[in-house]
C-alpha cells in the first residue's frame, strides 16, 4: 500500500503539481509531506485524463536526449511498480539518486530491482533496489520552451 501526498482543487479534483529544479532538490525529503506538496506550483493540463494522477518534473541534464535539459516531463502516478514496462521512460524517485528520468527495465519480480538506462549512450545503466524506490511516474509527455526553429 502506497500513500501519495497530493492536492485537490475546489471541486475535489487532483491538481497537477509542478516540481521545478529548485523543488527537485528538496523533493526526496518532502514528497510524502502534504505541506511541502501544497507549496508546489500547480499546472492545468485539461487534455489529460481527469481520472489519473499526474505530476510535472523539470529535467536536469542531457541523459535523455532528445528531451533536452530544462524540459518539463509529465508523469502519471503508478501504484503498482510491477506494471513498469521494459524499455519505457519513467520518472523515478529513489533514496540514493533522488528524482531521475530514465528508461526502465523491470526486474522487480525476479531480482527485486529496476534497471535504469539513459537514451544518451554516454551514461551507464544502473540498478535500483525496489526497497530504495519511493515513487514511480510513467512518462506521458514532455514540454520544451525556447530554441524554436522556423522551417521555410
């Protein structure tokens, strides 16, 4: 059983909290604290399914190119980590790594871990014990602002 700290709007619908780079540094300490979560900015993405829980995280670094540094990734909360699909991207909160955005390979049933890889081959894969995992968010979409190229 997992309990997710969350916020709701005036109509009792889940908000979409935004974890920017500054908040990301504190997220490991505050992810389960309703007061911390309530201090995060909120996003309104009306095209997402209202029956699912989402959170937005800002990417730090180039390990998941072509998703660029400072982009925003939207994740759907996953309660059952055995449902992680091999080769799919996830935002994962771990005790030792904090918030990471990686491609996951599910070894939870066999070995009690996830193998996490980057799209950028300069970064080595690493394993995370299931006991170290705090949250898993299935990647839904990303947003990037700036550096727009005009095609003629």
